[in-house]
C-alpha cells in the first residue's frame, strides 16, 4: 500500500492550519510539522491531528526548516504543503490511486489562489516526490527543490497533475501583506553581496512594489536588469519597470524609460501595452493608439495570463503569487 508523509513548516498559523490539516487528514499517513517558534494555538491544533511536531528555531532560512521536516518523513511519498494551502478533498482518492501506479519520481499540482473568495489558477507546483530519493531544498527564501543523486534534468520525470492545490495565503489585508513583505526583506538582507544575482534584486523589488515603495522597487528592478544577460528576462524586467512607474502615476517617466529601454529589450509585447496605458492616462490618444497597435501586431507570449489587467491594475498582486518564477521564464 502506498503511504504518504505530509511535510509542513509553521509559525503562528492558527488562522490557517486547521483548514490545511482537515484537507490532508484522509490523505497523509503521517504529518510532520516543523514549528519555528509559534506563540499562538498552532501546536495545539497540530496535536489534534496527531502530527509529529518538531521544534526548530527560526534562522531566517526556509530551506533549513523544510529540510528538517524531510529528515523525519518515513513514508513512501512526500507531500509538501504550506499552512495556508489545502488539497481538494474530492480529489484525494484519485491522487492516491495515481501514486500507487506511478513510475514518475514526482508530481506537480495545479495552484489555485483564492482571492476575494474567487479562484484564480496559476502554474503547476512541484509538491509530491518519492521519499529517500535525494530531494532537498535550497535557498533562504523562494526556496527551490534540488536532487543530490539525479542529473539536473530530473524535472523531465516530474508529471503535471490537474489536481488542485488551493492557496489562501495571498488573500491578505494590507497589514498582513506588509508584515510578510518586511519579513522577506529581512531575509534578503542576510545575503552576502557575492551571492546577489539578477533574481535576488528582482525579488527584493517585488517586495517593495507590494509595499507601495515604488522608488525602491524601480531601483532594485534596475539592478536586476543591468545584472541580467538574458534578452527575454531583461525584456520582462523592462515591462515591470514601466508598470511600476504606471502605479506610481509617473506616466511621463514610464514612457521615456520604456521607450528608451524597449529599443534593446523588446521581446515582450506587453511593453507596448503598458506604454500605451501611460499615454492614455495623459490623454494622448494618438500615441496610445500607436503603441496599442504595436502591442496587437507583436507575437503573443505563452505566459499571456501573467499580463492580464489583474496584474496591471492591482498593486497588491504580482505573478509570483501564482507560481511564476523569473528564472523559469520562457518565450
């Protein structure tokens, strides 16, 4: 019989944990919960579900906590799930049947964010893999899964499943979202300068964007741009810089910077859309139409839903909340 370990890390998650544990109680044969210093009712909730609770002092490193949970997992398969997530209980039997017949080493689940009580689909997230097969986490934040015994192309053996992984973690009020952003910025500040990359600066910029500090967001997006050697990623960063000026209501600056950068970085057609919207805010209809025409005539991106108006107009949402990762950006 196929067995499953659910691995969770938690700190003060009493608002979310019950929903998560209810969704996996008939799925997981054991629940490993690594607690990094809860002072609320988190641990008591976990005990009601017979979770194996491991106390682990928080050290500003998500991977360390996740890897600690993996050390205690004893079942055939591992499910990685966060406290603000939940499985679709109607699909549990199907998932277990899939695992019992599996030749793949791992599976990705379909992310569905619940925001304002509405489901918004995102990417597939790699969350289920065989135990004792060399998987581990790396990265203090925005951690990624690596494998110590397989070649780097192990992802070819990861299958996407259309089973839902619901995420409630971004349906936050401003206070809670700001708290999360400041926590993340404190982790980024621990990185040594020698370890900073394009992705590092881009992730920092996202935090400042969500905080509404558009000046610092542009500064770090620009650092990301000028430390990047990929024309497609650079084009995406250019788009995000213009979008940031748009939210800052600095439409003239967005236009001038955008038109300058897009001479070189123009592999994202949505650059022209956001420039067009800046012109529209200035009531320059002729320039709006000119750039909108460029947008319509350009090749559509396979990640087109990341450029939906929901991300252009909403300053509290970014594509990364839906599983997008800059280093996986492919056109």
